C-alpha cells in the first residue's frame, strides 16, 4: 500500500478545499480510518450511500460546507493485510474498483468530476487488470476512442504523443495520425474546459535542433511537419516543430498554452522541473472530467503520515475549475 489514503486525508484537512468543492471519497473505511490516525488530522469519517450524494451536493451549493470525509465504501480490506510498501492482488483489485465506481458516478452526472490518487501498476496487474495505467483504463471504461494524457501546472501544460515506451522504440511508433489525434484532443479540451477560443499549440521536434535539415534525423520532415499541416487544415492553430531545448521555455513564458511532445520524458522533465509538487495529470478526450496527481504511490514514504498532498490539492482545484468552466453538453 502506498501514500494514497494519507494524502487524501491530509488534503481534506485543508480548509481551502471546501471553498471550491465538496469531495466524496470512494474507498475503504478501515483504510481511511488508519490514514486519519497516521496523519493526525482532525477529520471525522461519515459513511454514505450513493443516494446521499445528491444531498451533499445540494447542501454544498447552499453554502453548507462541512469539513469531513464523506466516504462511499467499495471494499472491506483488513488493514493488517495491507502492508505499507507492498503491492498485493487484494489492494490492486480494490483500487481498480474505486476507479470503476467513480467512473459510474461521473457518467451518470452524480458527481461533476473525479480526481484519483496514485495507483501501483504492479498491484493492478496482480489483480488481473493488464492496463499500462489509469489513462487506458479510463478510456476503455468510458468508451473514449481518442484521448490524451496532459500534465499541467500554472506555467506549463504538456501532452506526450507516446507514453510508456522504451526510448529506442519512440521514432518507430510516431505517426502523423497519432500527432494529429493529440492535437485535436488537446485543442478541444482547451476550448471546452479552459475557455480558450483559438489555442495556439506548439509541437516539439523529436531530434536535436529539429533535425537540422535532416542531418540529425528526418522525422520532423516526414512525420511531424505533415501532421501539423493536417491539423491546420482542420482549423487547429498548430505551430512547429520547434527544438525541444527552447519550446518548453517559450510555453512557460506564456507564448503557448500547451506543448505537444513526442515522448514521455521529453514532456515530463520540463513539467516536473517547474511543477514537481503541484503538477496535475489530466485525461483529455473522456466524456467526464478526470484529474490526478502527477506522482506515484511513494512506497518509501507510505505509513509515515508526512507525504506531501500538494499535487492532490492541485488536482482537486483543477477538476473544480474545469467543471465550472465546462462548455458544451453532456457530463
């Protein structure tokens, strides 16, 4: 078990959270009680049913904002069997079931957004769920065909085209279609949730110096530039490809609202340099709003009660912002 329950408890002990949302925790009572005790926060746990959610939302909108943990129990774990720092099939199954219930609530419109704590992929696989991570699970269960992972902070937002691949495989897996897909999804999300009428999206090159005219690689000429031209034909203001050693700085200075990067670390290194504590993971392209922390389960910190909740707090705040600014129909 990792730091998830602890950062949930520490986040919900922050008074500012209740200024913009009234969270409902989908989880396990015994585990959350242990987290409250471990962190030393002053919060009561109130167990609720699905039918109580509408009443909680109504009270919140009327100004009644009780600072307590409203818990919708989905599992019945034995804390003695949930050892800190150790993945198990039991905890893996439980965390997937939490996500599945949250998806159901969001699809039905009973909650306005979901924010997820970190998951351990090994535990998820031990439980029989062979997903690379949250993103693919969410996409499948919501029926999303075109989706993207955005990592976001106040100064920088990035979307990688390829995610969990060995670096040696990135060039072979890049296609025009994948780049165009990420541009379409990102453009749509920035318009719908961030009130941008015509976001100008920067596209990073793959190779040093953007290939230097083919001297250091030709993916920019063969794949990336044609993808940008295709996106422009669809009405998207896409520009590039720009050398990766300058484009993220330009975006951080406000020139671009987001950068489409070619691979995982190309996107995440500058993002985490600026937003190591408060970065947020957003799944774009879903019919629901989903944000998450931009860090893992931190097994080395689990059980100490001191894990930093900054990323979860930022994810909650951003989910509330997106829900408030959402345009269009549907959930």
